[in-house]
C-alpha cells in the first residue's frame, strides 16, 4: 500500500481566495478546484508542484472556543507549528516573486550548513515558507 499526503493550510476565514491568489503569484501554485457551501467559498484544492494542498478558512466558531482545538490560522507571522519547504530551481527568482506578491523576507538567500542556498519568507497569512535551491543533478529532500 502506498501512502500519500495532502497538506491543509488554514488562513483566516474570508481570506481563502486572497491566499490562493498569493500562492499562485508567489510560488506558481495551481488552483485545482474551489469548494463552496451555499455560495460561500470555504477553501480551494491546489497543487504546489506535485503536492496537493488544500487552502481553507479557519472555522470562526472554533476560533471562539479554543478549548475545542484547531486548526486555527496563525495570529502573527511565524506563530506556526510547521514550515513549508519548497525546492526550487532559481531561488532569487522565487524570492522576488514571493516578495512582489506580498511575502516578507524572514531570511535572505544564504548558504546553510549542508552547503545549499536557502532563504525563507512569511506569507501574508503568517505561514513560514523555506526555499531551498536544487543543485543540478541532486535531489533535495525537504525536512
């Protein structure tokens, strides 16, 4: 049996389309299908390369009852429990696209301890995105 994974990325309810538009502009993600209930956009199925990602609004009723548990959207840049890593061909181009789309630089392009060119940004919704430049001929695995 194969295992596959899909990530659900939560943003503030009502900002789902804004988030999808950002991910398309910043990272070249693709919208696969929007999900609506009674005409209200609740989320979007997207693809980041081959990875399926659902962008969804955090349920406002759960936000009012934190003891019920999340998922909640980040309330401040970086107040998250996961970092999304994108392995990219051209890190400067991807950083420029992300910043032009509204991301804030967290770490400028630099060399990490493994000798890779890396950088990171905060998206406008509080999530951290790490960018790792692929070395030609090498496969880089996300941590």
